């Protein structure tokens, strides 16, 4: 799988995420502080990673900033992106299962490497729900994207 990863800071947990994704066999596209010469502003690098997903250049993305909040907000402004801020494995599982999230947002401040690993495990183990109500909610979010793009 091709995964776009962005971070506004070159922090140990951000580097861990890149290396762990590669260790798991994923191709990583780096943005922001994780790429030489990349723009490290959280809004810019998170948007770049999200656009990779929206355009099909990446299957999924992981966006990082100090709290993860700004990165998730910026990513969610890109139509077709469903970014979820996940601080634990349970939230990551639910984000993939019930929200069909395609962008994982992670806070750099409080996420340890073991917790990041658990989040990745849950994220990749879960798939989108086939429940009709869950699918209807995802379709509704897509409708909101279409309304925003046309506005």
C-alpha cells in the first residue's frame, strides 16, 4: 500500500511512524518536516498528504502535528478525505470500521512509540463496515464533500 505521511515537526514519533510503515511493507510518500526541503507548516503538509489520498497517489495517509488537531482539520478540508484523530487503538479501529477513515491523524506530543504501534495495528486490521446504516452515513459525508466543492 502507498501511504502519504506528513508532519510539521521532525519528532521521534513521526520518524517512527515512517519507519514502521516501511517495515510493514508500505511505500511511504513523505511531506513536511519528514522530507528535505518540505514545507513544515501543519496546514500545508497535511493538505499535501490528504491530496495524495484524494487524487489516488496514495491509498491512505498519516498526518501529524503537535496535538493532531490541526493536521486533522486541514486534511478534512480536502474533498474525499475522512481524517480521524486517533489517540488509541480503539479509536483507530472505530474510525476505520464506522467512518471508513482514509487519513489517520496522530498527535506528536502524547503518542509514544508503543501506542503508535497499537494504533497502526488497529488501523490496518479494521476495514469499513458493510452495515447499511454505516454505509449511509459515509455516503452522507460524501454528499457534504460534493456540496462544499460546488459552493
